[in-house]
C-alpha cells in the first residue's frame, strides 16, 4: 500500500528517488475506484438518501464527482500551458 504521508499539504519536498512511480500511483488510485463502483452498484435508494452533515449521501457523491471533474479541467489547462494540445 502506498503511504500518502509524503504528499500531504505542508510536507517537505521529496527527493526524486524517494517518490513512487507513475505505475504505482495509478495502481493506488485504481483500487479504491474499483471498490467504490462495486459498493455503489449494491446501494439502495434509501442508503443514498441517508442524511449526512451536509446533505444526503447521493448529494455528497455528486459533489465528489463534480470536484474530480474540476481537477481534470485544471489538468487540461496545465497541458496547454506546457505547450501540449488539449485532450479533447
């Protein structure tokens, strides 16, 4: 399992040889995504309607999906800033 500690906001910069590889990072991101999709497939309407501190579970999941898309848009802008074509 990959530790997030070195990547937490405010942590000291890592030497290049102390970071994880892109392959390791992608694998670490893939596992929770796969588990989340399995759980969502089995959730009932009542579970999604459960009230949390700031809205229902469904509303929180919707926000998280929007938030992820927001960061994907930021990556698209960064691609253009470094001279690459847009991804679309």
